[in-house]
C-alpha cells in the first residue's frame, strides 16, 4: 500500500484502458473461477460478512482525515449506519449470493459499480491515493481478521487465491495492493498515525452501536489497538 502522487488518483485514459485490459485477461485466465470461489468462502460463515464490515466501518469512523473527505453534506457517509447499500455492494464484489452465471468482477454490473465508485471518490476534495489504498487494504484483511477472531481461519491456499482476486478487484478502483503479505501491518501503521476523535466520528460510532450492537461487540477484539482506544474513549464520553 505504498503512497503515490496525487496525480495517480486520476489515471489517464490509457492507464484506465490498461487497467481494464488487465482485468479482462485475469477474468479469462484459469485462475479466476477458483479465486472467486475462494473469495466467497473467505467471506462466508455465520457473522463473517457483518463483523468484517463493522471492522472496516469502525476503523473508518475513527480516522478524521478520512471522514473529512466527503461530498457536500454528510448524507453519503451516514448511509453506512444502515449498511444495506454497503452490504449489497460487498456481496456482489466477493461473489456471495450468486447461484448461476458469473460472479464477482466477472459480472458487468459489479465492474460498472466499481467504476462509478472510483469516479465518485476520486472527485472528492482532499482525496489522496494513500487514503484509497488504506481502505482497500482494510477491506482485504477484514474477513481474515474476523475469521481468526472467530477461531475459523481460512486455509492458506484459499487466502492466496483470495488476495490475488482482491488485488485485481481493487485495481478496478485504482487501488494498489502492492504487498499483500504486509497489508495488515501497513494498515495498522496508518491507524497509529491517523486515528483520533472527531465530532462526526463520535456521532457515527454512537449511532452505529445503537443500530448494530451485536456486531459492534463481536468486532471489538478484531480492531487495531489505536482504533479500539478511540472507540472506548468516544463511547465512554457518550455515557459520562
């Protein structure tokens, strides 16, 4: 998840074409079907999707520089409290709920959704490549940390295939998962340097706990220490 220049967030047309060309080559490769099957298995299991999603959101809510990157108004990020739109998008991305036909980024609607998301986010004032790379890394490691917490770690072969799939999927968002072996360490370093309290973050944490108390509790031990400290502080003040 190496930092890149701000211009890298806005790839030239030729770079966008190269990204799509690489994706098409991967989709037609012998690896794709096994990779998306491994990805679906990594995200499957009782509570894995919900707990991993909560891990991503709680981490996000405790990083003020990320919360500051928004479109006009805070409506977009507040939809995360409900989580329906985010869950639907995530299920499509990781190949859940598909019984026939292609799944994951082999689906045209999933690729189109990723492109819309990329275009929207790179247009936000203050967006930086390192922020997008961090969120991509966070999403990639979320189910792995969740499964470890639940005592159901994914098999090593499945993890390798899963991370290869996520590298290609995140590339469609302009996100570079450059060193998959150290995603967790890199993401944690970002939380150490960037976590903090903010009025919006505190409000989001309180409302998310009220709405999703079961998943909130289940996720707590999977959080990075810096994130956990902010969450505890914010909720303690809410009840002071």
